[in-house]
């Protein structure tokens, strides 16, 4: 008998009101644990030179965007997790992905613990999917899934969703952290022993974590999130962990009446080039193996509050305060008299300091009501002394900017390759004022 925090998995022998590990209240639930040892054959050591090559175990989709997100295709024996809020399109995406592979002759087992055969069939009809290679199974018990795998011998198993799967070996209810962890582990074993690809769907709670979160993330090979704005039709699929590829790789999909469609050329997807307004500046962010251009928009208005407002979307608020402080000190601009709203368009979140320069330009451009051309790209980290510091992958950023038709790049004073695009090197933040004339 033990008590387990449903938020982080912390185990305690007595009930606690507040979790000492994650600080959440009222998250402890009593769970019964019992484990029997299973009889099994152990694996034999083999020489590295005899193990399979990447080309033997990678399955390519043949859709460049999807292949890229998966690091060049899926890997046999790979254990994948797809997280996302309810209704975002997880079941749709995996049924479509399953279908691409089914058409290539792979066998798919789609296990649903939350929908009936006819519900899945309805979705499939809408997506125009009707493959003999896709097998449906509405089953909640992990032992039943094991039977299904033994019978069908699939190449790919899709579990929709982990929160609805349980094992009779454990007394707690489906969705509890013990069930998620133990069923997750049973599925892991099934995946590796049978060399199948398993894709597990996990619902995400409002705080952005999969319920029973850490319990699964460490055991799977790759974690993907499907995100999107509630009202919009666009969805971003992002890799946050991948043992077989890049992390932070993104792909964009549009939700249509016939399911998700991939958006190509996403580098410029987040920009609206025709609309120029004061407060907008273009920056570059690294997303996996790609450079993507996004727009930083700000609105700087006279404040009516004793403490001016600072609000951000997609940017770190402390970083914003820091940049504002640097500008107040170095440029003597009285930001303390202004409210500042800063937003990164398209739902991208910026974690890179290489966008500092663009953020500063955007803020000053709004304050001074001066438009900045969207043919300008701003790259550079801003130091506390107002110096513009070098950034990583500078050549890649400039090269991509050139390819996408930007006219000018404002960059730190660092060595770069000889490229055919106008370059302005900026050493100190004071020089921004020149741009804004
Ligand atoms: P779904 O895949 O069921 O979401 P999840 O598994 O993440 O909960 O899809 C949810 C929404 O997508 C649903 O509101 C209907 C919409 N949708 C479309 O717009 N077009 C389609 O072709 C399909 C199948 C669904
Ligand atoms: Mg679903």
C-alpha cells in the first residue's frame, strides 16, 4: 500500500496534503502495488558490427515534412509518445500517419480505449481511409493488446490513449500514475521484444503536461506535441525529445474537413510580408534543423498605472525586463512611462537570445511610431552593457535570409562568410537609433 502523487509520481507511505516534490495540493491517491516475476528468455550479447544498420530499421514516410520531424522516418522498435490537448487532432494525425504506412504495405494495429469501432470508422471515412492493412481494436486492457499484437503481428501499434489503458496487475484505476507507468512499461517491453513501432497518445492537462507526465517521457524514445491555437486551423507538431533525430523540429499542418494537411516551406509561414506596421521586426529562430523567420510585434503605449504593464506572448518576461532596463540605461529612453505588450506571431515561443536585437528594435519602433521594413532581419544578443554579442549559426541564418529574399541583415560584429546580401554590423545598442531614423 502506498500513496502516489498524481502530478509527479512521488511515492509516500502515508497520505500527504501537499506533495513535497512538486508542491501540488491534494494530489495523493492510494495505490496498491503487487508484482510477480514473469518467466522470460534473456537477450544475448552480440557484436556491434552484427547489429542492424540504420537503413534497415528506418521507415520513411515519403512526405518530406513528416520525415523531417521524425528525424528521417520512424525507427523499428521505436517507442513514441504524442501529447496534445483533447480535440487538437491527435487521433486524426495518427490515423493519417498509420494510413501512409499502411499504403506502403505495413500492418497497423490501432487500439482505441476511448472510441468505438463505428466512431473510428466515421473518422476514417472522413479522411478517406479504408485500408486492409489497418486493424482496429477497442480494448482497454494491456494484456488484451498483447494478445492483439500476437495475433495480427503488426509493424506499427497505435495506442489511443495511454490514459484509458490499464492492467489487472494493479488495482488503481486507468489514468492513475501507477497504471500509466506500469502499462507504459509493459508496452515498452512489447515494443522492444517484437521490434514493432509503438505510438502512444497522451492527453495533456491545461498546464501543458501529460497527466502522469514524467512517468512516460523518460521511457519513450521520442516525444512529440501537437499544439495549436484553439480557434485557428493550424497545428504545430514539435519534437521535444528524440533519440533518433533532432529535437525542436517542427512541422505545420492545417486542419481541413479531410484531416490534417502538411504545410510546405514553413520558413516564411509566420510572416505576413504585406502588412508593415510600427512595432514589428523580423528575427530568426532555430527550429530543429531549420531556420524559421518570425515576427516580433510590440505595442508600447503611455501608461496610466503607477507600475507600467509588461505583457508577453511567446517570449520570456524577465528577458523583456532586462532588455528594457538596458535600453533605459544606454539610450535614455523612458520605458518606465510606457506599458509594453510583446507578442511573437504564429504561436512560436522564443528562447534564443539571438532575437534580443530584434526585440529591442521592435519596442523602439513602436514607441517612436516608425515602421521597420520586413526585408530587414535582426540578429544579435544584447549584453548588459548594451553590446551586441555574437550568436550561433550566423552563416546559416544569413544564408537562409538571402534564399528567402530578405534585403538586409543587421548582425553582431562577427566573422561571416561572403554572402550576397547587404550586411550591417552593429556593435552597440546605441546604433539602433540610426536604423530608426
Ligand atoms: P481528434 O483527432 O479526434 O482530436 P484528439 O484525438 O486530439 O482529441 O480531432 C479533433 C477535431 O478535429 C474534431 O473537433 C473535429 C476535427 N476534425 C476536422 O476538422 N477534420 C477532420 O477531417 C477530422 C477527422 C477531424
Ligand atoms: Mg482522440
